[in-house]
C-alpha cells in the first residue's frame, strides 16, 4: 500500500504540469498539495503496517525528484523562476542519484538524511508559493524562498557526498 501511494505522487505530476500550462494555477496548487502530502503518507503507512522496504526507500526519493523537478522545470519554462535554481536542483538530484547507484552496486541502499528531507520541504514550499501566484504574489517571498531552496539544495548535496564518501573508494 505504501508503494502505491508513492507511485501516485509520480503520476500526479502529470495533471499538475497540464494545469500549470493551461493556467489553472489554483487547481495545480490543490493537486500539488495532495501529491506533497503523499510524501508524508507513504512513510507513515509503511511504518504503521511494518512494510518499510528497500524498494520503497528508493522509489520515495525518485517520486520526490519527479514531482519537484518537473514542476520547477515547468516554472522555469513559464518564466516564474531563474534558471540557476533549476540547474542547482537538477544537479543535486543527479549527484545524489549517482552516489546511490554507486552504493547500490556495493549492495547498500542509502536512505535520505535530515538535510535532504529539509531540502524537500523547502522545495515543496517554493512550489506552493509559486502556484499560489493567482491568490497572492509577493516578489520578496519568492526571491527569499528561491535562495533558501538554493542554500539547502547545495548544502544537502555536499553533506550527502561527505557522509557517503566511502562509495567513491575503490
């Protein structure tokens, strides 16, 4: 059941993008909030039903990347955010995925750390702010959140690399 909830988060990215491109921002916001809540719900269900799995740990992180990266790339296309923040987010996701692949080749599954979780929370908050543009628009809030996301994105990548530097050893 928990993995099904995770897969739902991936699938929900499709209607969110459609709604963004068709300028139904309030609807996109509602669907995004539902998708964001599944990030908490899948973990809760997995722990409550004692069904935490290696597949679930990996797919949860992939679902987050699909949801956030797709929405931020679309926001870039709509000229809502600067390209450098999207580049930083995608760069971090590629680097962390490479570390996870190297670890998997050794038989290890690397779980997300607290910095990665905070990064995801801030990225989701940024998306909520961006999608709320038809309800309110405060440029200083957007700019501040972009910088917070940038700092946590880069910081979480560096910490993740240092914590898992053993995967680079031959």
